[in-house]
C-alpha cells in the first residue's frame, strides 16, 4: 500500500495556501478583501500565494467591476478541488495511521 505522505501536495504546505483553498472550497467565490480578512495576511503576501495557486490552475480569477471599483473574485477549479481533496484525504490517512 502506498504511503499517504506521497499524496500530500507540496503547494499546500503553506498555511496561507491551505487557508485560501479551504475558503474557496466552501464558498462560491471570494474577493481579495474577503480572503485577506479571513486569512489575516498582508496584501502582498496574499497576492503572491494567490498567484501560485492560479498558476497551478487550482483557483480561477474573475476580474470585474462593482460600480467604478474593480472587483477580483477567486474560486476553486475542478483541478484545484481534486488536488485539495486528495491532499486532505492523505492527511486523514496519516492521522488514522498514527492514532
């Protein structure tokens, strides 16, 4: 049997990316400020982690406007959902193995 640690995704090692993925997994879509508030990080820090997740096609970005203000919304992709579920399942298996 394959060791569950092999199913952990290096991209989700960061607590910030873990937070972003958890948030977009359970919400239809969140804007930058909502994510920033939820995860409690700086603009620059959040932006760099969002960029990594977007480059790996785990989240999708939709830019639009609310009135004259720009509004960027982030949501999970099918690829992102699959990768994150696999990661969480591997964590659960590891915990069960140890317990």
